[in-house]
């Protein structure tokens, strides 16, 4: 993935959060990992082209805040998929095929 693509994704993520929080702050606080780290842990998911990345905040079962990256992408067969990934650990939480 090119630096230009990562920069574009970074700024689109910035605007998907509330104004009180930003990506840099969340990374500094150890609440999320960088997109480079996350994507480097997903080689088995055949990501050929990224379409959209959203960072969402959810309440976990223990009533803690958990950040999730929702990554929509196209695989090598041209199928659009969405994967939910823990934004800190890069653990895959959910994968589904998008209906087009």
C-alpha cells in the first residue's frame, strides 16, 4: 500500500470520529494501533483494494470502550467484503460479504 493511500485513509478516519478524539491521541494513549500495523496482520484476508475504513467506538461486554476498524475491501476475485478488526490488537472480530 502506498504512503499516499495510507495518508488518505488516515484523514478519512480522523473525520469519522467525534471532534473530541483524534487518531493521534488515541494512538498515543495506546487505545488503537496504526493502520499499517492492522493491515500487516491481515495477509490471509486477500485484500487487493481498500474501499473504506471506519473507526468506531463500541462498549464492550465489560462496559469498557473498544475501538473497531471496519474495513471494506475487494479481494482478488472481485468480491467486496467487510471485516471488523479490534483497533488495538488487530484481532478479526467479524467478516462478511457485502451485498451489491
